[in-house]
């Protein structure tokens, strides 16, 4: 139990006198306090009276109430209520018991027994015509059912195989045990090879054992000298080899075949054993008590002997469940479900609602004292040493600004008070604290830091600009004024002569040599520090020259004091926080860091970290400056905005339970899927092309901190593997193209441990008819037919065109022949006409010459001769012919010159005529020269072309195009 003192300065003496008197008269219970979680109707629970609980093979939690059945996946409740329409749903909402096997659940209600098939999400009644009190599971095929009419029935699965539909009921047989008379309002509890029960005998009841092997009852020794009346309030619980019976005034412990009566100072409402945790849970009028197995076996049931205490008025409970991770679920009688997880049971929470902004003092006996100079409040958690607690309380009553210290070598306590002008040290005495030393001061600072040197012979104080070192043996002190008016946040000594101070302005190192001091400041200007606000300094346990430096906003650093080098630790964006308020090191050499985002456990060797938050039992996610401490036994203390946490690191177990990945809901185009098979069991989804927008809800059936469970998934065939990793348990895929896909899902628990066995759902989105294979086949057939038709049509068109062109060409040729013949006729006619005209002209001129005489005759004769020459001259034709030859042989000339560049123009013309196979005589006639000149020109040409006699000039020229 924790205490909170708050001093009103104006009236502190009267307040403290009365308040402390009350505290000293208070009965202090020494057990650990727990802050549980609650699940109620506000969280989706159908009703607050929890009458049955069960965890199925998939890891889902089932809670029976008086208003239906609930399935819980860690984030949401699914309700199963009475339905008069759907015969596959429950027909009775009064749930009394839940148990089952891998393929089915048995749901006992006040009206009937139901078989639930998870794969088909359907209920089927056994139609037994009686209500169910409780169901006891022997194994996966054998169950004992207590009915509300005192009967006991053996239910057996006689036909193994696939249970489908209403016919699944026929796979079971049920047989009533004659003369059982079992009280149905007490839970049937397992004890070795038997079950513990109350058997009704006349007007009284007897606590008996029922052997499930030989089906025989065995009476236990009587609890009292008289029979137990039926109306008497009495209950029982079982834990390992102990049977515990209880009344309002005593606990009866049965072991070694006898009862041991243990008086108790409280009234028990209910008690149940927790076999996994090896604890016994009791509820009283104002709290729950958890006793470990040792206390149970030795009969230690006093309140202060309880391992845990949960103070709450909501103490009525009916049943309890331990899930696969060891979390404890308590079903209350009207208040909902109380959850305790093992990690939260290891982490204690003190002073809820109080912001802790000062360094806690922790004694070796476990007493915690905190004085916050900002609001002058005093907080105390009593330890095991009552005398020590008394001394601390008494001293705190009479002094204002104070603190406590302890010499861990001899466990001697010290206290100190501070005023604006004086520091007073007090030493522990037999009755309290006695004055030891007074040190005058001339300044007042709220923030003052104290630390013993490692040998505990000196006490170092940091106040304002001064360092005071007190020799505890000689009762002397020396003072050093470094002149730095910094805002000091932490103090550490790495050796008796080396003092380290952290401030908002940087890191200060003070080196002492006898009576002299030197100092050096490390900041962003002369180091790699990214932030000057040094909020925590820790000397490494294994390496005294290594310091761990926490900053406000710059993260964590390692500082090598010999090399004067800083190394930034874990610069990844995923590191939980860059503000480090406190650093403590546990016995396994892990660093524990308090921050604005929970606690961080850092492994110095592997450089890996684990993140703890409010979901793990912390006072909150935000912690404070100064508020951290550690005792000699390794207990760690961290203070934040909502109180103080304390724990031993070895008790904070890693979560090793692998969550199972489940798909719990599927929506198609925003319409929830209702299939004959439940989503958790669905392996294949066949959809039409318009059903291409899908939504999924996931569950990870591990409940330590379910909202920290992580999901990783991807749609194979559409995206890269494991592209989505998130704590959100929903996924959406829009406008998926037709095709075959696989949704793959895996999960990690709250500690980041992944279950690599993934869940897979095949999804086939069928294409529209015009995109199916047969449609594509038809398209190919049509395309092939079309291509063939097009080819044939084109061939026909080409043939027709060719035929048409042939006809046109033939017609053109015919027309050309006709035209040529006509032209020849015309030319012949013109030639005849011209010849006739020329003949008549010659005859006329000859007659004219014949008739003339003398000079006139000669004149006529000469004129006729010239006219004949002109008419028969070939010179014009020769020139025109040669011009055409030149035009037609331009390319020939170029090729010839390329080979024989020295040829003249006349030689080129001669070559063109030789190429045409003209003889020398014909060439002479064409060129109008002598035949001899042609021979000479040809000879010169051969020489210029450097041709041997055997070379055929004509053949050579023809090869040149």
C-alpha cells in the first residue's frame, strides 16, 4: 500500500500530526498491488454477468452471460443471441457452461445443451429437455454433464469424422448415471483422476470425489461434526494436490487425506484455483487476493501473506480462465470481465493519479520515499522493515525539504534537510535520526543532487554553481565553485575523483585532485551531441570508463571517457523515443530507459531493444525527469505522470506465445459475406468480376496486449510479399482485376515475435464472359476465319485487279498496235505524198532547166543541185543523233571515266558507238569522217586504255554499264 503526504506550508504541523497518526494506525498489507483491465458492455460485451468461459482450439475466447454468448478476438466481441428465425443459432441466452474439442464446442444453457460447429458457425440443440448446470471435460471424446435436476450424464463422441449439419448430433451418445444427485450450482473441478463436486444427500450436501475412470463416487472426510445443510454457504476450489473448502470464517485445506482448518480475518465470496499460474484466487468484500502455491500448501492465508492484492468493490466472481499465454480472466457476477496478465502482475503501480517528478529513495528493505520540492508532497511505500518505516515517517513529519540516503555497504540510513542557509545531515540511530553535520550555504535551489562515492566514504552534493564534497568519516567538507549556473538534471560518479553532471546546457565533467578541482563542458559545439539537454548519466557496470548518456530529444549516447568520444545509439526512426529521462542497468546488463513513450529495454551486446507501454502495466507512456532509482536487489523504479512503477526485470517475462492468424470477416463491395463456411475456415473464394472490392478483418489470438499485436499481409499475384505491416486489423483491396490471387497473413505478438506459419485464402475473381478462355477461343476462331476471308478477298481483289490490268494492258497494246499501224499508214501516206510532191517538184524543175538556155539554164541547174543536197543532207540528223547518244550514255560516261579518267569527250562518244556494235564504216558515216580516221581513233583508244591485243574492246565496254 502506498501513502501520499501533501504539505500545506501555512499549516503543515497540524496537518502532519493528524495525518501521520492516521497512517500509523493503518494496517499495512505488504503484497504487490495490481491495476487490472476491465471488459464490460462498453467494450462490446453483451452483458456483465459472466457465467462461463473457454478458449477454443483457434485461440478465441468464449464468454457466456445471462444475455447470450460472446466470442472475443482481442479487439472485438461477436455476439450469439437467441433467434427464433435461424434454427442454426442459439435458442437460449442463459449460458451456464462452455467446453469442447478441436472441431466443436458444447454450450450448456438453462434450457438445453447445444453443439456448436465453428467451421459452419452453426448451433444444433441436443433436445435433452433439461437445463445444464456444468460440463466437465475428460478428453476430446468424453464429457460429464450435470443437469439442473441433480442428474449426471456421460456424453460421448461415438462416431469420429467430419461433423456436418444437424446430423452431427447423431455422432454423440448420452447416458444418465443413476442416483448421482449432483448439485448443479457448483462448478465441477478436476482433482487428479477425479472431479470434485457437491452431492445432494437428503436435506444436506456432501463434498465428494467422482472417479471418471470407474464412474464411482468417493466421500471425503466430513468437514464438520454435523452434515452440511443444503442452504449453508460453502464453496470449494482445487489447486494441484490440494482441495480448499471455505466458509465465512475459515478455510479448510485437504491434503494427505485430512482436513486442516485455518481461521481467516475476512469473508470469502468465492475461490478458484489457477493451475497454470499455481495460484489461488480469493475474493473478499473489498478486494481480490492471490496466494501462491507455497502459501496454499502451508496454509498461509492471512491478507499480508497474499502475493497480490487487487482493491476493488467489484469482488463477486463466478469463474476464472487462464489463456494460452497465462493471462487470467475473471468472470464477475455483474461487472464484466477482469483481466490480469503476467507482465502487469510483475509491474507494480503506486500513487495512481500523482505525477512523480523527483528521485525516489529506495531502501534495501523495500521502503520507497519521494519528496517533490516542486509541490512539497511526500510519498511513501512501506517496506518489510517496520522500524525503518516508522523512522522515515517520523522524520518526514517534522521536516520540510528533505531526502534520504543509504550506505549500501552497511545499510545505514542518512537523511538531509535543506533551507536557504543550511544543509543538515542526520545519521540513523536506534530511535530515529540524530544530527550529524551542518553545512552553511548562501543560496536556495529546488534542484539539488546527492550521491555517495563508490566507496561510500564521501557524499557529493551539487547545488547551483557549487559542488560540496563531504568526508563522512572526518565530518569535513570542501567546496568548489565552477561558476556554471546551469539547470542540473543528473549526477553520477565514475570514480571517487570524477564527478559527472548533466544539465539542460550540456555535460559537465569535474576532476578532483585532493583539494583542487578542474572541469570541462561537453556540448553540441565540441562533440557529436545533437542535443545539449543531458537528462540521465549511467556508469556502465562492466566498463567504468563507459558512460551512457540520455538526452531530452537527442536520444541515447555511449561516451568513452578515456577517448572523450560520443557514439549515437540506435539512430533508426523506429526507436521508440529520442527523449531519455532515466537509465538503469539490471543484473543481466540490459539498460532500462524511461522516455515519453514508455520504457525501453536495450541490449548493449546485440543492440536490440524491447518496448514496453501502458498496455504492459506501466503507469502510462510518459515518464519524468529525476524519477528513477534502483535498489541493491535489482528492483527498478520509474516515475511518470500517473504514478510510480516498480518491478524486478527477471519477473518481466518475454512474451513467447505465438499468435494464430485468423481472417474473421470478409466484405465484398461493402456487403458482409455470408457463406456456409465461416471466414476462419474458408480456403477458397470464388467471385464474379463485379465483386472486385474486398475488405478483411483479422485476429491474432494472443491476448497479453492485443492492440500491440502486429499483422503482416499481402495479396499474392497483385503486390510484393509482406508489403503491409501494421497493428490495424483491417485490410482493403479495391477494383481488383480478374485473376487468381492468394491473400497471405501472418501475425506477431505484443513483443514482436512472429508466427511464420501464415494463413492463406485463395481468391478467384472470374472475368466477364467476354474475357473468358472460351471467349478468347471464339475470338481466335473468328479472327482466323476473318483473316482467311480477308486474305481470300484480298487475293480475289488482286487477281481481279491483275485480270483487269491485263485486259487494260492488252487493250492498250491493241490500241497501240492499231495506233502504230494507223501512224505507219499516215506516215506512209505522208511519205508518199511528200515523195509525189518532191517528184513533181523535180519534174517541174527539170522541165524548167530543159527549156532554159545559157546562163539561166546553169542557174536553174545549180539551184536544183543545192535543193537536192539540202533535201538529202544528213548532217542535221547526225548532230541530233549524237546528242541523244550523249544523253542516254551519261551514266556510262561517268563509270568509264572513273576507270579511265584520261579519256577525251570524242573518245567517250567513240566508246558509246563501239558498245552499240557499230562497224568502223558505220561509225565513219555517223560521224561524217573517213573510215581510216576511225581506225586510227580506235588504235589510240586501246593504247590510252592500256589494252592488250587479245582484249575484246566491245565486250569490255558492254561490261561497263
